C-alpha cells in the first residue's frame, strides 16, 4: 500500500481527501495514464468517486475486449488523433459509431471526450446540487387574483413590490431574485426610478392587454364603399401620415427599451404594449389606404420626428412624443372618428382613440412623477418642449399635403376644402388645448411659453 | 318600460351589459362616469369587466368622477332614439362625434388627466349606451328633469 500511494503527489492527495476520492481510486487512475492535474480538474468539476470508478471499470472492460471498432472508425480516429482505448471505452458506454464519427468531425477533442465520459457519459446518473433551494428570496408568497385577474399590481407584494429609487444591478436579474457574482452587465443605462417611472404603468399594461383588438378581423372592412376620388386620395394621404407617425413611435420606444434596467419591469412591459399598438396602427392605416381603390400619399417632412429621435434622455423623449405629439395625434383620431365615411373607419378611429390615450396617460403620469421627485428638472423639461414645439411648427409650415388632406376629407371633397380647413384648424386647436391642460395636470404651466407658431392656431 | 333618465333605466342597461360576453370582450373598464341630464345627475361605476353600481348623484359629486356626459335633454333623446332605430349609434351619433359637435363638449371633467378616461374606455361606454336599443324607453317629461 505504501508503494502504491508513494506516486500520488501531495496536492492530489490533499484534494482527493477533501473531495472524498479514496487513494486507491486515485492510484488506479494514475496507473492508466491520467495526470495529477487532470484528476484535480475532474474533482473540482464535481466528478464523484463513484463516477470515476464507473469510468475506470468501463475502461478496463474496453481494454479486456469490449466492442470492436470498425475499420472506418479506426481510420477516422487516427485522422483526428483519438486513441483507440478512448474509442473502445466510448463504444462500451453504448455510443454509436456514427455518433463518434460525427463528434470527431465536429472537432470534439480527446480531452473533451474523456471529460464527458468521466461525467457519466450522458448515460450515468448525475449528482444534483440543490444549494439554489436555500437562496434567501422572500418565500411563501401567495398573490391572489382580483376582479381584474392576477395582475401585475396583484403580484407586487412584499419585497417583490418594492420599487427602489435607484436600481443597483446592471444585469437581467429580476426584482426580488438573488444576485450572483460575476454576471456580465446587460448594457442598461437607466437606473433611477424618476427617469422612467409612472404609478400608472402596471394598470396601463393590463388595460392594453385586455383591450387589444385585431385589425384583420375586427374591422368591418366590407362596409367600405367607393368614395369620390379626391376623398379617397385624402384618406390615402392621411393614412400615410398616421402610419409614419406610428412607426416612428414604435422605433423610438423600441430603441429605449433596452436602456431601462430590469428593476422597473412594469415600465418595460407597458412600453412593449406601446410598440405593439404602434405596429397595429401602422398595420391598420396601411390596410385602410390599400383597401378601397386608392393608395398611399406623400411622405411627411419629418421635422417633428427628428425632435423625438434626437432626444438624449428618456424623459425628453417621453415628453415630446407621448405628451406633445400624441396629444396632437389624439386630436386627429377624434376628428377622423367624427368625419368617418363608413362603419369601418368609425371602428378604426374609435379604437385608435383608446390606444393613443393610454400612451398619453403613461407620458403625462411619468412627467408628473419626474417633476414631483426632481423639481429641478422643470426648466429642463420646458426646454425640451421648446424644441419639440419648434420642430412641430416646422412640419406644420411644410406639410401642406396632410393639412389639405384633412380639409378635403372633412369637407367631403375638394370643392369645399376651404370649409374643411376650418375643421383642420379646429382639430389642431383641440389637440393643443388638451396638451396644455394635461401639462397643467402634471404641474407644468406652459400657457405663456407655447411656441408662437402654435399659439397662432388659437388666434386664427 | 323604464323611464329615461332614472336609476331604474340605467340599472336595466347595466344588467344587459353585465350579461353580454361582447361587453366583457372589449376589456377592462375602470372609471366613475357621470350622466347629467339637465338637473338630474347619475353616477355609473365601472370596475374590471362590468358596471358595478348605478346611483343618483348631485352637482358636488361631479368633481369626484373621472368625467361626466352632459348635453341638453333633447339631444339625449335624439341620441337614444338614433340608437334604438339603428341598433347602435350611427355615424353621426357616437359619443365622440357628439363630444365634438357640442361647443362645451359632451365629456366634461374638472381634471385634465381623468377626462382622458373618456377616450381610454370609449368603446365600452359607447357599448353601454348602445345596449339601450334592447329595451323600450319612455322619456320623462321635460319638467321632471329641469325641476
């Protein structure tokens, strides 16, 4: 016995004792060519003494005349440098020849193959480590469905419902889970609650999920009848404009999603519904444009879009897009619902009112939250709106096509377009009035600071 | 035959929509909505998938509601007659269209944010009034609503 153990290095002996590997097993492994470093590596990977014995027994069986490899397999093994004892051992574990050839062709190394078989060869039992069951998360949590079902608010209980002012983790760890060391960051850049939060986002998410609709089958498309050519052209232009706006919002919100850290998952979830609803808007306006003998119209100048695309922080984007822009868009939906020429359009704009007003609800409640928690941001927000309104005026001046299209549609034809322009102006006034009213609710007074180009709408 | 406006009339509509799977399919509605017919005021509470409460209300209750619907009695009757005739509001009589046609607006609120519930739940509130096509309505004399 003394002779057998004399060849075991001290570090291997110590590790074997620590891991519960008997020294005779260690000696046996060394005798068949394993190195001390390999054995220590196997022990550190969690290979048990039983698994090692099984491996050695299989190897001994293979050496004693197990399954004989075919000539083709021998040739492939020679080509890839796999020793024949390893091939024999794999065959004795039950591996098929074609599998072994495939592994070799895939570039699996001799060392990887040995390690795989030491770990049980895919067929042996694997010892489980249940230490994860001891993690100190809050346990015995029992959320109960409400009248609304099992909502996000219903599961926000205990620590799971604590939304911190600052989220400290850069990884995708869910709120309430236990972090582990060494996980790579996910590239989030927003870690402060005031930058994204709204108390309404969880209920708005549930509302958006519950109140969804399907353009392909819910809209009564067959009620659309041929319209005079100028009215159909007006509708095509309006649909072009509205689908452009929806696509911009979807793209922008999609861009900001990965910036928001996982601690504020309610915001991330709600914004996902905004992207979905904007996609639905793009879909339904394109379908309307292409469903009645018409088509699309002129592209918009896009100045207002740039104000949103160029936003450098989330509140800036939200304020310009989901308060200013969406208030004007909601006004357009309202008027299009009023002047709808058939039940299909009535349905489309009635549903769009609902979707868009949720976007505004998030935008305005986030703005209020940000201003109440960071009052020093008030002037900053005013400046964002200076810029957003200015860009909107640039569009208003240049986008005569869309304004005239609304006028023709409202008036029911080009001959009454002048009268229709009054409707288009009333629509813009309404959008702006509601925009200012919502800002007041968010504690931001902009009556005196509204861009002169927009103020002119009230004086026309 | 229930009389408009009255708690009895609104309860009849409430019973219809609460048993209508199509109303539920429109999604959750969470709003406290007033209906003002001249001097008569009613409060309708919507919660989750149903209308949960109908009651008489007063002028001072309006400020606690998300929004209220208000128009002259003749226009209420015109809207309900139109719904009865067509089975649902036609293109000229939807709540949104009426809202734009009345200078003061049909949907009113003391709160710039809560008024937006009119838009968020527009189709459900519309569906609620459309359900009146399923009952026979008699109208209260004008003196009764102005008293």
